[in-house]
């Protein structure tokens, strides 16, 4: 018999949009929670940016798998009441609006604990709920610039660069999921609910604690690599990452490349000196690696136990022998899109298989009925346009 998932009894109301809030609740869903995804009539804004097809986007698919979507117009008085009735039955509510927006919806923490005192309420914002930047507009790119992430990711010429993924939002979601777990444990011990307040700004700073520490020690930005050689080098048909963290590893690399002269060169006798002369060392490594294809170097470095890896794209990642062994990727049939091969949470046994992401309002009437709304109430809300139910597919009609 399969073990019970950690959050299999947990009810989560997700009124967030985009990435940070939805990914937080997606993690909880993968760990067993029942997650109700609230969307406005136009849908979560994450459905309409980036790679998109037929009402879904990479964001909406990645961060809303398995959730049940309820479409509610929270701008109406009736819609606000629907939201509050659902919140009264939730263990966790997650929102990521600018400060004050949830309160205007009647969905602020103080509003909800009147009927649900044990609630775990998660507020995610750009800069925090108060302070001089509380109402400043924030996005992943804004936050990467403002928090030092672009400063940390300078190129060789010293120009700051944006990390090529939504790192600020993703990091915040991970911290939010961890703090939600801690708050749930606290409630289990004490019976007390809690209001968690997280910001992208704080999360990005926490993510960089080592770089900030190094900056404090040196008084300037320390290059990301902590050893030499340590870099990405072109091969005859691709690119490969090669590094040595200590003298033993450098000796192995020297033997693999048949460079006994490096072991006699005073410039390379320890990591501190190798870091000073890394430009020369990288040039010599680079010249040699360009002479053969990646597979040649992978075989040679494996033989000598040298730290290395080819630079893979996502197709190559899915075909990685270890990815196949671990079952990292799961086939997901996404309606209106097709078959996708996606990674779930790491760690075997503590998460459920991925499922498709819902259409806007796909589960509206079913969820409201389960929440105690009468058939007459649901019909009236539908007619008034306060809620919307997605049209059933041919398969759903025949089931």
C-alpha cells in the first residue's frame, strides 16, 4: 500500500496569480494537498505570457498542475462572498497581490480569521507589506536588478546580466512552501494559525547569502567560481564544464590532459595561486579541449575522475541516463496542448504524479457544490456572471 502523502488532508485556497504564489501551492499539491485555484473571468495573468497555446501557457501548466480551477469575479459583492465562504473551509490561503488588494476583496488575514481562526495565511509581495517600497511595482526582472542578482551574474567584461530563468519568483515560492510547512507544524503543535509575510526582495537576498558574505569579506564582488580551473570550454562539437576544487583534483585533471608541466609550475601549486593565474590556465585548457569532441573528453575525464559535465539542452537532459534511472520526467497529457514530458518534485515517495493543468473555471460548479452551495445559488451566480464554468469537452460529456 502506498504511504499517505504529507498533505493529503490539507485544503488550500489559492487566490494568487503568476508564479510565486501558484508554484508555492503547486508544491503543496504535489505533496498531497487539495488545491482550489481561483481565477478571474479572464484567467490568471500567467496564462497570457510567454509560450502559450489554446488558453494555456508554460507558466500556467508548470505551476498549476492538478489544481481545481474555480472562476469567480471577485470585483462583485456576490463574488467576494463566494471567496469568503471558500476561505472559511480552507487550511491555507495563498495570495500574492500588492499590499491592500486582498483587503479590498474582503480576503485579508484579519477578515478571514474571524470565521477561520486556525488559518495559515500566506502573503507574497514584491517588497513587503509596508515600508517605502511596499507599493512599488515588482517583477522578476525588476527584482533581479534591485536585489543584486544581476550584479552577481556579471559577464567576463563586468556587465550585469539577468539570469535566464524566473529565479526571483521561483526562489520565493520555495521559501513560501517551506514556511507554510513550518507554520502547519506549529499549528499541529499549538492549534494556532499564522500570517506568513514573504517578499521577492527578501527571498532574493536570502538566496545570495554566500555571495553577500564573500562581498563583505573582500569588499568587492567575488567571481562566482571559487576555484581554478573552473569554467565552460568549447569542444570540437559543443561545450563542457570542467573544474578542479583542490590540489588532488587538479592533479587528476593534469594527468587526464597529459600536462605534467602544470604540476611543476609554481603558478599552479595551490588554488590561491591558480585563481590569480586562472586566465592563463583557462586559455591553456580551452586550447586543448577544442581539439576533440565532447564525448572524447567525457570518456577521458570519467576515467580520471575529473569533475566535468557536458552543457546539455532540455532534450539532452530528458535523455540523460541518470534522469531515466530516477524517473525524473513524467508524461503529462495536457488537454488543448498535447503530450508533455515534465519533471516533478525531487525525492521519491513524498509526492504524487503530475497531472494536467485545468482550464479556467473547469471545476467551478463541482467545487461550489462540495462547499455547500445549493443548486439554486450556483444557478443564480452563473446567470449573473459572478462565476463561470468552463464548457465540458466531448470526453467529459460522454463520461
